[in-house]
């Protein structure tokens, strides 16, 4: 399944694993890469630079295939200094691809060029995608409103974004948000994308280190199982509906700012609950596409099934 994405990155299938805070670690990333996709480790999992360096080395031990490192700089929350340091470390350790997100990559571009990595930038609008192309990104990911984590704050659906951005850019475009099966991959390709990014589907994989309770929550979810909040702190997120996300919504309704919201949506709470299995104790990023996930399987089987289904759909389109 050759596309501009697979050719540029040197991978078999146009499927990238999302960054997935606390879950984008070497074991899962390597499993995705070994299956022919592009696995991703998330720098935010490793506040200590030495641990991040070790994670890259561990990923290289587990796979000889390309993988990405996700480095986000969130508006008004995170400093760009850590991102620059992580880009330097990733370059020194030979990570072939970096994905940036959160705000304009302009300040990071010289460091990425110096590190010699292929640059993917994640964004949520045509304007930001065009800006990323103009500043030198090799690939852009566009994320629609259906996505887990940080979807389009403008509430633009994936179909419209995939279509518009693919037509308006000359570099490869990856589509994220609402994709969890072969039909989603086929649709993204039909809309002009060179590939897709999936997070929620890989949470429900055998290699994901999250507690099985969370995987089961995804398997049992329907299309109404998520909500969005945090618009008030300019960091909108989509979460699974549980006690903690309802608490976040209530705090937002009451006008809570960053100081009031952070203790509720804290990533450290998520990390604790991911280990303990408490599905109500933290905000759990999940995409609307959770309703399409019906089982927990190894990442290799997930990718194989998606590619097989997409190829069959694309082959049979003329008969529909």
C-alpha cells in the first residue's frame, strides 16, 4: 500500500500511531513499527532527559524500522526549552522522525533541521497546516473534531478537514480523528490523505500498557461515550465520559481557569489510574471512534486487519 507517506518515511503501510500521553512508550511503538506502520514514543512520558534518551535507545533495540518521537509544546502551559532539548536528544540518538504539536513549529524548525529528522506537524485547521508547510514541515497531520486528546477547537469534522487540507497542500497530509478501521483508512485516502493517525484503536491493543479496565471501556463504548471540555483554558480535550471528566465540565461551567482546572485534568492522575485500573479517577482521552473498536488485539493484527479491509473496500468501490 504505497503512498507519499510510506515512500517518504520508508514504511509499509500508511498508518501512524498517535502520541498518546503516558502510553506512547517503546513497547507499543516498536510493535506498530514492526507491523509496518509508524510507531511513536511520547517525550512527555519522560520528564527526565536521560529517561527520554533511554526510551529512544530501547525503541531502537526493539525495532529496526522507522519510528517517531512526539514532542508537544502546549500554549500557555509548556515551555519550548524542553522541546528544543528533546529534539537535540532525538537527533543525537538517531530517531528518524519527529512529530510536533501544540503551537507553531517555526521556533523548532532550525533545531529539527540540525537534528536531521523528518518533520511531521500536527494541526487542526487549514490555516495552520499551510503555515506548517510554509515553514518547512515534511508532512502535516490534520485532526478533526472526532479525535481524542486535543481535537479541532473550531469543531471542524474530519471529513471536511481531510478533504480541504489535502487539496490545498503539496506535502503529504495525514488524517486523524474518527479513524479506527479499514473503512476509515480507505475514506481518508479517498479524500486525498497520504495516510492516517490512530490513537484510540491502539489503546485497545495487547501491547498498550494501560490497565485492561480502560481497554474494556473502549470496547464497550458507543458513539456517545465521549465529551469535550477545557475551552476556557484554550486547551480543549475530548475525554471518555466518567466521574472525573464530568467534574471537569462542571468546573468549566463555573468559570474555572487554569489553576482550578489543572488539578482535575492532571496527567499525573491519568498515569496513576492507568496503572490501578480506576476508570473514574482521571480524565481519559478517547475518540468518538471508540464505538468502532470491538476487541483487543496485538498491534500487528490490528494493522493487518485494517490494511486488508481498506484494500478490499477500495477494490470493490466500483461495484457499489
